[in-house]
C-alpha cells in the first residue's frame, strides 16, 4: 500500500513541479526583459516558494530553522551538505532575503525550464568540473559579486550529492576562492537532512511522508583562518546537527 501511495503522490507532485517550471520560465523571461533584474528576483522567489511547498503534495513535512544571527550589511557564504536536488529550492526560499547565488555545474545552464534561465541571469557561478581554471574564474567572479552587492553565495563543498551515509570530505578550494574575492564574508553552515531519503531511486518514485529539515547554524568568522580549518568546523557543526 505504501508503494502505491508513493507512486500516486509522486505523480501528483511531479505534475506540479513540471507545470511550475514551465509557467515560471515564461514569467521570468517577461520579468527580466520587461521589468528588469529586481522583478526577475521576485519571480525567482515565488518559483522557489511553489517548488518548496509543493512538496506537501507528497505528504512531506518541511522544517526550516534559523539558529543564526545573520547580518544585513555584509556578504555571506552559505556552506551546506548536499543530499539531493531537492536541497536547493527550500534553501533559496528560506534565504531569499540575502539573494543567494549558487555554485552550480555548467550542465544545468541549459535544458531545464526556469532553472537554467535563472542560473544564467542571476549571476550564479557555472563551473566546468573538467576545467579547473574556468571553475576558479567563475567562483572568483561570484565572490566579487557578493562582496560588491553585500549578497550571498551558496556552495556545496562535497562536490557531489551524498544521499546517505557519512558526508564526503568538504573540499576547500571553492570557499577559499570565494573568500579571496569576498574578504568581508561571514561563513554560515547549513545542515540539510532527509532529502536524500526523499528520492532514493532518483526522480521517481519519491518517498511519501518524508521528513525534510533545513537548519541555518551560527556563523563562523573566517578572519585569520585558512579554508581547510574553517570547513572542518563547518562540517562538524553540520554533522552534529544532523545527528541530533
């Protein structure tokens, strides 16, 4: 019976997901080209609202918790573990005030309605993982952008998703590059739990009545510390939160 429910509710959500991407793709194009970047940002905010809370169609519970005192006048680098593609919309919606831009693989810049358009237009760092020089250049550009705008970047330093089991070691290169160009940034860990179990077989079927949690942890001042040391502290804070 549970498997049948998984298939039924997954189908319902994926219809919602697809329609949301198609509708908001059109809205984004109009907003960006007619009304400008601020209107585009509003469209993306609402895109992520519908993608996030549409998860209720699967019976999921979504817990968004902020344990940090986040500044309004300095750049922020959010550093998270990565379990699933379903990590992204809730983080964006939760942190929308800080205008987060993601470090993303370049393959996502084409072919996905709404998502690809937003990545291209928002200033996200689109990295080619086979070209280290290009990746560093893109991340450095994002670092300068958040420094200038007092905005935020979101990076998953595991480099790939870890759906279950221990997190992969956090790689320091991306964060180190961001900090070089955004020296005023605060490092803020984000603990994600439950999204890997939500889609254990990929896109379909999803697991109904999953418990998804996203916790923003207290910030870490990076001044005088190297990226490896900082990320060790970040990963431990995330591990403790997930285990609690």
